[in-house]
C-alpha cells in the first residue's frame, strides 16, 4: 500500500467547458495496465461540458445540486444527488449544472488503448441550446 498525495484543484479549460468548472483528480492509473480515472468535478451555475464521447463510456454520480445530462438526439435528464447515470462507449453527450445552482459529481471512466482517444471533445453546447432546456 502507498498513500497518494492530493493533486491540486485545476480549472477546466474553456476549449472544452463553458463557465467555471473545477476538477480534483481522485484516482488515476498507478500500474501499467490500469485505466481507471475518477474526478470530483464542480460546476458553477450554468457551467457545462462541450459535447464529447468516451472510448470506454463514462459513469457520473451526482453528489450535490442537480446535474443536466443529455445524449445526442435525446432529451435532457435531470440527475439528483445520490443518483448515477452511465453514458455508453462512443455516445456523444454533455453534462453540467442548472442555471441557478452549483453542482458536483464524480466522473468515472477508463482510458482507451490510445490515450488520445479516451475522450474526444466536440463542439460547445450553445447558450441558445442550453437556455432552451
């Protein structure tokens, strides 16, 4: 066993996020064949990811606030604290906070064989699309 030091909180980049979003990396691969990544992600009101997809899927567990999650071509799902949602491999989706409240969730995924393909980022969710929710 070994203790792993806390990584500093980072602000996620505007190229992939709208609004203020912070990440605390909680778990990352420690051995050569491991793939699991877990992050505590905090979204300010109205903040959200861009559309994206994960090679091996993504699990989101909401800790506080209400998460908005949408898969391409489907309606928005409101995910409450204590609830978990799974986005399958390759499914284009976005997630974020409601316009009025902060939201935090655990984001869990596994890296792809090619790390550059683990998460593929696409276009932003526009203000018009977000406000139409």
